């Protein structure tokens, strides 16, 4: 594994979320969008608000799994990285950072998809935009999860002491990984919804029952996570 200082964590200073979390975030955001569009006409406000709520909810809910994954991938080993102790260390940083990151992603995703009609292009642009916030947040979060920093202040100080080259390398690896993951996940998610809508005789994918849309998102997230997991170890 490269890029993690002091025997850092897998994922090259910016590990992707636990498999399927992007899909769950997308499903929650879609639900928020459906309810909010009736009371807000702004084309940006709704995706921003829905993405922020979805991101914070998913990150807080799945944080224990993400923490276990980070410690398993840690260069010092799962037990030495903390095992199952302090499993919520860093959850505050993650939840707060997920608000702007997810808001930026979904606002960019919805805008690009509506303008160009391509889920692939929209997801790639969304991930690149969100990486400007997600990468430094993940670098701080991972140091806390792996026990390399005891608190936020120490982790932030360690981040500030890194050279611009190290941060740039971490950003490139994280952005490439996340863009690949979303580039597979969201087009597959949209395709599965279309197929499900046809088989269930719905007029449009947006009319699918929540459980069926969630199933499509989970399948797409699991498939893309399986394909891109090797990139998560860089």
C-alpha cells in the first residue's frame, strides 16, 4: 500500500466508503429529492440539501464497517490498529465532512445528468468535484481510525505537515479510484432501474417502489465495489 504515512491505512490516504454505501447514499438522496421537489423550485438547492442529508446519514450509519475495513487494510494489522476498540473514533469528522462532499457530488451529478443525459459523465464529474472535500477528510479520518492519531487536532496537524506533493498523490489516487467506482455504479444503477421498471410495468424508473430502487442501488454498489476493491488498496 502506498501513500499512507507512518504505516497508514489502505486506500492510499483516501479509502472509498464501505461497499454499497454509495448506493445507499444515492437511494436516500433520491428519496429526499422526491419529497423536496414539491416545496423547492431551485435546481441546485434540492440536490444540495438531499445530498447533504443522505451523505451524513449513510456515513454515520456505516461508520463501524468502514472503520473495520480501514483497520483490516492497515499496514500494522487489524489488531494493532485497534481491533474492535473505539469503533466510532473519527465519526464526527466523517459525518461533518460528508455534508459538503455529498452535497457537491449530488448537485454536480444532477446538473450534469440533466444537461448532458449521461449518468457516466455525471458520476465522473460529481466524484472529481467531491474529492476536493472528501480526500482531506478521509486522510484525517483514517489516521484516527487506525490509531495513528489520538484525536482530530493531532490528525489535522499531521495532515498539515504533509508536503504538497504527498497530498497531490493522495488526491490523484483517491479521485481515480472513486471516479472508477462511480463510473461503474451509477450507470449500472440507472440501467437496473430501467429494467426493473419495464418488468414491473412502471411508467418510469422514478415510479419504482422504494424497496425495488434500493435493491437496484445495492446490486450496482456491490458489483462496482467488487470490481474496484483492488484500487482501494493502493
